[in-house]
C-alpha cells in the first residue's frame, strides 16, 4: 500500500507539472492550432511514450564561450488538441569568457582586501571550465503543413546542474559558486519532416534563460517512433 501511494504521488506531481507547462505555453502563444480547444478538453491521463530522438547543436551563452551541445528527447504524445509533451536531457561544456574570469578575479581580490587584516594578493584564477547538464520538459503547439512537414512552437522549463573546474579554483569558494542547481525556462520553435511513419528529422531554435546564464541554441536531429503517427500527423496529407 505504501508503494502504491508513493506512485500515486509521483503521478499527481507529473500531472501538475504538465498542467503548469501547458498553462505557460497558452499564455505565451498568440495563435493556436486550428484544432485546439479549451483547457477543459485536455486529458492528462492520455500521455504515453511514443518515441525517442537524439540531437546535436550549438549555443552562444552570455558568460561562457560558445559550445557544441547534444542530448536526447522523447515524445510523450498529446495532452490535448495540438499540445505535445516532450521531456529532454542535454549536455554541453565550455570555458568561461576571459572578460568574465577577469571580473571574477577582481571581485576575489576586493574580497581579500576586506578581510581583517587585509590580504593583498595577485589572484590568478587561470582558465575556468563550465559544464551544464540540462533536464527539461517542453510543450509544443504542433501544426501540420503540406509535404509531410510538422511545425511547432512552445515553451518549457528545465533544471540546470552546472559544474565549474580549473586549477586556479579547485577546492575554493569560487568553484562552489559555479557548482549549482538552477531552474530555467525557454521558448522554442521547430520543424519536423516525416521521412517515414517511424522516422522523423527535425531542426529547432530555442532561447534558454536561467539566473546566471542566457543563450540562444540551434539543434538538429532525428526521432524514431514506436507507434504510428497520431491523427493529423500522417504522411501524404
């Protein structure tokens, strides 16, 4: 009985998360698919795993050098008319921009001067590596267009697990500052081509926003489906 209650709590939590994403997308999207209806018509019990895909891309962060990105995403089907749910996991790593390292060095030196007695030091933080593991949940408003294409636009939220490393910061509070867990949000849009009923290729643009970092990102990849296309997604429309 205890296990069942635990699973029920997880299910309720996932439904609440999905509802939150859906409401966020509705507030951000100006136009909705022609088949979209009111929130009262959404049935969150109908979500199920349909397929999984992989992607590669690149991003351009505000504080870090541009980096290659890669990850996987899943398709959990439609939570309602036109509203598709897609969890994803991504990873990227790069080095902090030299200007950001210089600013951080100045702040450390100023902090040392505020000690009693003041500490005068020529701080050298060296090169600082920055890695980000991203776990997120997106909601796509999907439109079917001619020639076996689907287009979509939406929003989502994510958890960022960042890690900083470097010879000059190892074991210091600077490393602790970079090592963090932060929430983020994004807006995105993309296009998919249904190469077959079970294979799709896609391209996507997104903008990610979190407390310490912002970046645009471009992705391209493919998805393999375990089931036939949903109604309205069929090839040869």
